């Protein structure tokens, strides 16, 4: 008849809160945000070819990380460059990706 011990339940609840906080800090959610922020900071224009975009075409504009580190997302946008998908592809095929292939 010892069904009144409540403390294990409290511990479980506390754990789920921590779990929730972890969920909020998932890199996935910040990924979606940095793109919007970069577009806001640098504008809807490709940094390479200068092509301009608007709300209906901004899905063609992507965020490039200058140092190639996708986890380096300073709030001032200094590591971001807005590139259209064509320039972005170009950038990686001869830049970062090239290095990557050379290093094996
Ligand atoms: Zn471009
Ligand atoms: Zn890139």
C-alpha cells in the first residue's frame, strides 16, 4: 500500500521541461531564422551577380557562409552572403567544395 510516493513524478516533470528547452535550442529552428535575418540585413540582392529579388522570387536567393561553417551565425550577419542559387552553386563548386575534394 505505498502508492502515495509523489516525488518521482515531480522529477519526471522537471525532466520534460529540460527536454522542452532543448527542443527550442535545436539547430534546425535557428537555421530557418538565419536565412530570414540575412535577407533582412543584406537585402534581397545577390552579392555576386547583383541580381535583385522580391518576395515572390526570394526562394532563389540563398545564404552562403563566408567561412564555410554553417554553425557560425553571428547576429550582425558578417558571416553571411546572399547568393542566388546559380552563384551559390558556382561558389561551392570551385571554392569550398573544391578544397574539400582536394583534401579528400
Ligand atoms: Zn547571383
Ligand atoms: Zn554556401
